[in-house]
C-alpha cells in the first residue's frame, strides 16, 4: 500500500506542472469540448485531491482526541485556503492568468502578508495531521507544494495562453 499511497499523494503535481508550462494546449483542448479551462482544471484538481486524501487515509491511524497543535494549525491553514479562494475565485485559483483570463491583482489579507498563502495554508493543514499519518507521506506532499511554489515563482507572461475571443 505504501508505494500506491506515495503515487496518490504526488498525483496532482505532474498535472499542475504540465498546465503551467503548456497552458495553450489545455485551452485548445478545453475549446474542443466547449469547457472553460479553469472549471475543467478545478474538476480534475478536485478529483486528484480526492485521490490524495484517500491515499493518506489508507496509511493513517485515526485516534481521538487530536493533539493540542491540530486545531490551530488545521483551522488557520483552512482559513488561508478559503480566503484565497474567496478573493481570487475559481479562475484566479485555477490558473486563469495562465489561460489568458484577466484576473485582478489582489492585495487584501493574506496576500501581501503571507507569500503563497494557499500553499502555506495547505502545508499547515497537512502538518496538523502528522500524528495520524506517517511523516513520509506528509513530507512528499509538502515537497510537491514546494516544487509548485518554485515553478510558479518563475511566471513567464510570454508563455501564457492567448486570451479567448
């Protein structure tokens, strides 16, 4: 089960990597199916997130009560995730700029205060679960986020998809 769980945990990152470097290919594929690229990315991302959670669950040992650090880490991490989605919306969260959409620049908290707040929130939520999930799986997932932070920090506007007409 260990290798399958590892593969499940890393499953979204090749998809995100491909979308980041080939946004026009994704936009063209979505145009053929008459689907919005951000909505389709969100759908695929949610499916891959389910695979990640099932992978963690398969190697977890759940017990109650949670450790003292669980609630603050998990709740603040999820607050950051929800706040980012609230401020950016689906198109802003799911690579809308890369797909040629005009996404307004956001400066409200947590932007401008926390670098990469959605990834930070996700990492905090994962670390909150370290009592129940072997560290290796959390570490691999966190490495995936660090990898994407690095990839996304090198945004090249010339590699964006062409705005849809």
